[in-house]
């Protein structure tokens, strides 16, 4: 099939549009077009057409992936799901993800660390943070690695002192504080140690 013309893609300078004599067209990356030296008047055989088609799907997947992550940060698993939801095939979606990982843009460990920092400021414990990371497609292996460095002792102690405010720490108040901390995802052991560190906590429970 004969190439009629090759034009820039107005909404994406990383791609070009290749128009054919039968009025069909295909988009490919600028780099690929240069590699193949595509230009008006060239004849495209079936093998090259298949290569262009594959390259077009991959190029479109990369452009779509870039738009998606441009709106918000996310895990690799979430990005793949969003690409599949948009009808992008598995191979092209994975190629787009690999491309972004290679650029250092997609990094589940870095993303997980931002989640930990965010939820720590909200007073969440490791169990709650772990659940939030799971919802966002972070693997347990990555989550455990990041949480290994997450010490919430200071935050728990500060929370207890704030709730006590000089009041007598009776069983009722201690139970209310404990339940609140448990709902935030802290463990009994963490809470017990925190009570032991507070002046009114005595020897804990």
C-alpha cells in the first residue's frame, strides 16, 4: 500500500499520522517513523504494515498511560487496569508500563512511601495503611518492605496524651482510647507500649 503523506499529530508531538492512498491512516511514534524513514510515496508491504500496526498500538498505549498518570499518582497494577479498561491490549499496556518504569516515572516503592507518609499524618497504623495500599494495587512484598521502616510509637503516644489532657486515666477512658487507636489500625502491642510511655499510663493494661 502506498503512503500518501506523513503529518505531525497535532495533539501529541511524540507521534505522527501516516496516511495511505486508500484514505486509511495509522499513528506511530516519531522515533519509529524516523527509524523506518517513512515518507510519502513509499510502498508498505504486509509485513511492514503489521509492524506499523503493532507500533501504533504501543504508541497509543504510551500516550494514554502518560495522560492517566499525569492526572494522579498510582501503582503499576492500577495503571495496567486503567489501560485495559480503555480497551488497550495486554501486550501494549505492559509495554507502556515498562516504558514508564524505565523512565523512572512509575515506581511502586516510591508510591507506597508517599502513601505511608500521607496516612501517618492522619494517624493511621500499619494495619490500616497496609489495607489502603492493598486497595491501590501495592503488592504485599512492597508494602511490607516500606512498613518495616514505619515506627508509629511517637504518634500513638501523642494521641494518648492529647486524649488524656490531664484527666484521670480510668478503665473507661483507656478502653475508649484503645478502641479508637485500634480502628486507626494500630496493634494492641503498640498501644500497650504507648500507654507505658505516658505518665498516666502506669504499667499499661
